[in-house]
């Protein structure tokens, strides 16, 4: 027996409806605080790369 499946249009509508439901739900305070943290600030990219990959000798030379 043929099982009826949802077509792409119906799947897209369900996805849109799901996203609308997620927009309406309340966000926990802890998640809100983590999202609003300051971004990482790298002032010296060459120094950062040297420290990360331990290539200080090559940069000094």
C-alpha cells in the first residue's frame, strides 16, 4: 500500500511554522548572558599565531 508522504512545499511550511514557534518561546537568562559576551579581541595577529603554533624563533629571525 502506498504511504502518503509530505511534499517539499508542505515540509517548507512546517519548517517556517517551527521557526515561528521558536521565536515566540522565552529565552533563558543564562543563554542571553552568554550570547551578549564581548567578542575576542586580537590586537596582534602575528604574535597570536606565533604563540599558538610556537614559531617565535622564525618571527624573531
